[in-house]
C-alpha cells in the first residue's frame, strides 16, 4: 500500500508542476499591458508622472526581468506562500482576496456536490427497480445532465428571481447589510445562496441518477445476482449487494467529474455575481491582473488534486479488490 500511495503522490506532484506552469503561462498570453491598464485607471495627465509610475510598477511586479527569471521568481514566491499583489485592487495581496472569496465558493460547491451525489445515487437506485419511476427519472435526468450550468442558472434567475421575485439574482448578501455573526445576515446569506446552489445541484443530480440507474440494472443482471436469486436469497439482500458494487464506479466518476463541477461552479458564480473564485477570475481577466488570475487558478488546482487524492484513499478503503491487488503485487 505504501508503494501504491507513493506512486500516486509522484503522479500528483508531476500534475501539480505541469498545471502550475500552465497557469503561469496562460495570463501572459492575454493581450494588453497590465501596467498600462493601471495607469489608465489612475487617470494621470502629466507625462513625467505617467512614465515614473510605469517604471515603478514594472519594477515592482518584476515585468522588467527576462521571462525565465519571472518564472523562477514565481516558484520562489509560491514556496513562500506569496501569490503577489493584485493589479486590479492594488496594493491588496492576492492571498487576502482569495481568502475572502474561498468561503463562498466552498459553501456553494461542497453542499451541491455531496447532496447531488447522495440524492442522485439514491434516486437512480430506486428508478432501476420501479418502472414508473424509471420512466420519469431517466428522461428528466438526461435533460438535466445535458443542460449547461450557465443556461440553467439564467433560467432559474429569470423564473424565481425576476418573474416570481422569490430570490435575489445577484450578490452574496444584500448591499444594505454588513457581514456579521447574526441571524439576519445568515438568513440573507442563505437567501442569496439558494439559486446558485440549485443550479449546480440539479445539473449534477441528473448525471448521478442516470449513472446509478444503469449500474444497478447491470449488477442485478449479473451472474452473482442470478445465483443468489436461485439460492432463494431475499430480493432486498440482492439489491443491497448490487448497490454496493454499483457505487464503486460512481466514486471513480466523482473524481473524474470534479473538474467539470468546479468549472460549473465558477460559471454559476459569474451568472449570479456571487462573490466567489469565479467572480475573482472574471475581474482578473477584465483588468489583466496576472497575479490574481494565477492565485485563483492555483486554489482550483490544489483543491481538485487534494479532493482526487482523498477519493483515491476512500476507494482503497471501501473496495477490497484494490487492497487484494496491492497485496498480490507486493507478494
């Protein structure tokens, strides 16, 4: 098992290096000059002052150094936990901006992923055993899983926000409130959270329900299920074994779908102007903020890699075949 996890850590380490390098390169392909955009926002009219500010900011951000030196400086700062200073919200550190947005993104993603996974698998398992429910869940699931996150978010915002007026359609909380540990703020926070959560939950729910429904049907028609039925085993026991075997591919699917779910969460935040990582990325792109873009991508990369590693550990713990295979390989 030590060799298995050592190999996994090595693979994740290579993936991290490659992903971080790509994240560093991508912002530098954006058109325009970030320092020039800062000077344009400053609205300084004197040419001497503009030139002095240009030299100062170029030196401050390290843009006057060769590109390879900037890359090495980036890794050095990364190991120190320094993501740099935001160009868009100068001189606020990127870390402060990300830490302010992370609770909103995690508070939106974690409940949506876990609840959609649990509810979708349960509904899929029930649908595989009941024809009436199967005829309902299957087409609805196909529609939901084929719906783009941003399109469903726009529909929910229009239907429940604009037309019905039940929920707000923008922001993480009302502008008239200030963040505090009070019931008034907490209820208002949930009120703004509901539509973005529902958008992520519904799209993911359809995929898990379809996957589990198909896996349950496959397991119930397998040889061991027929053998148990021939021995007179109760149908409830057979379904229990079928569910345990069917859930294993779903765990693998969760690891594979994490990137898609994260992308869906970021797009949903942009649609609802939700103050999470997605909104930070949009602002960074609009204002050519290299460092904010790099820091936001870094958080996503680390989060996805850590979540995948945890899923790998869970899979080893719940699937005895994996442990048996590792024991055989060591022998």
